[in-house]
């Protein structure tokens, strides 16, 4: 019969270096900026424009903006249009200077 030995205790996780936290914050900001840009482009394209078939109204108008924002966020998660990466690189260079 084989003896099963105890596993060694997990190693303590080390905190991420400060520059990695800064990069994560910059990347998050860049992605939010791209999502905002895309939401405005979707709005200009008429995506989520209230239709008369649904009765319109202020509630539908607010829902449409939520829909555009959610669509823009999903577009960024799927890779977006590359704006977030360009913004991230530009902001990163400025923080290093």
C-alpha cells in the first residue's frame, strides 16, 4: 500500500509590485475611455434609438443608454477597436517620464 504524503503548505502570495498596480489602473481607465467613446459612436449611429412601436417615453430613452453602454463594454472586452491599447501605451509613457 502506498502512503499518501501531505502536501506542503501553500506559499504565501506576494503582493504585486507597484508598477503592476499602476498598469492595471491605467489599463482599466483606458478601457473605460474606449467604452465611452464606443457608446457615443453607437448613439450617433442610432443604436438603441427609441422606436415608436414600444411607446417611447423617458424610461425607454434611459434604457437605451444603458443598452448602448453595455454593448460598448462588451465590445471592449472582446478586443474593441484598439483605442484602449493606444491610450494605455500613451498614458504609460507619460507616467514613466
